[in-house]
């Protein structure tokens, strides 16, 4: 069974440095989610060894992408839209302990699950909120133009996600959308058209790989 030292090594292969305590917290969080998943379905992955690359390491690739954008510091405020079981919110919070992460999902049961698992793993810098992205500026106006980094992991069409996330991102802030390796041309063009209308800078697509998993694309945008 994968322990903290092996997780540290596998994260290092992605260019992500984890301390032993951080690795322990990530595994504790994953174990809590998998236990809860027996009662509330938040992931189709039930095997721990499969979930480590599919959830933990996949989430940590966003650290690699952020750093590839020549960012000198970790993002101060992070938004995870459609967090589901807390991925990538919890791994990013552990990787960047000085950051504050807001994890939103429209399903109250999922948010309650994430809250319980965060408490079990002693991850203190995540705030789970039940909300849709489009509603957040109205229900939490203090979060308008608040986030240095906004992320979404396979939760909808890129053009729709950009419309939801852009009002929440600070000037100069970054949006990262995690997708499959191959993005249909029409969906990519729709995202680019929307980004231009929203006056976003479009960065080259990033291809990320976790050993033993299919490659993933990350679409990268920045608010001017």
C-alpha cells in the first residue's frame, strides 16, 4: 500500500515538493473520501491505489502548470469550481499551505462530505461552500474579483466555465481548466471566442502526464 514516502517520490516526478506531513495529510484525506464514498457517491474510483494517481497526483499537476507560468509565489486565494469530492481543492491546499482555498459545489451532500474529510485530515485552509459558480458573486459579493487562481476539473464546457469564473478572478489572475488530452476543435474554438469576448489572455495549452495515466490538457487563461 502506498505510503507517504512513495507519494513524496511520485509527486517529485511531477516537480512538486511534499513534506512527509503533507503527504500524510493527502493520504488521510483520500482515505476519508473513499470511506465516505461507500455511503455517498462522489467518485467512481473505489480502489485506493487507483485513486492516488487519478485524484491526488492529477490534482497536483496544477502546481506544475502554475509554476510553468513563471509565477514566483503560490497563489494567495484559490477557487475550485465543482469540487466534487474535494479535488483538486484539498491537494492544492496541502501543496500550498499559505494559500486560502474556496471549494464550491452545487450539491450540499458533497460539500458536507468534503468538510468532514478536511477535518479528519486536519486540512485547515479550505472553505467548502455550497454554490454554483454563477451564483457566487451574488451570494458572496466579497469574492468578486477575489481569486488569484481559479480551477475547474472536467466539470463542463470550457466556454461556460470561463463565463462563470472570470467575474471571480482578480486582475492578473489565472484560470486553469483541466480537460482530456484531445479537446474537440469546436469546443476549443468556442472557449477561445469566449475568452476574447471576456478580454482574457489565452496562453498555450499545457499537456500534463501522470505516470501510468492518460495525458491531460490544461487550458490556461489570464485576466488582464
